[in-house]
């Protein structure tokens, strides 16, 4: 699926990639914090996925979904 009406520019993709890498590094320094973050909400996190990567990508997805440009129906 698509989150935005338009594709991301190369510069925007670079920012998102760097953000994901930075967040994964930060969560890697606090794995218990990443697990606590993923424990919030109605759905349980997939325990087979690395918590630090999943937490980082969850944050990036949240950033995208909070853009004014995000598609919603």
C-alpha cells in the first residue's frame, strides 16, 4: 500500500533511512525500552522480529502517518 499520495523524493528517502538507522542505534542502547515501547497498544509485537529494528520502523511509520499528506479513507 501507499501512505502518501506521491512517491518520496530521494532526499526524503535518505532522511527516513537515516532516521530509522539512528532510532535503531538508540533503541539498541536500551533494548528494554524498545520492548516496553512495543508493548503499548492492542496488538502484540511479533517476538520473532528484533525489538530494536521493529521499534525503529514503528517510529518511522508513525512519522509518515502523522504527515498532513498521509492518505486516509
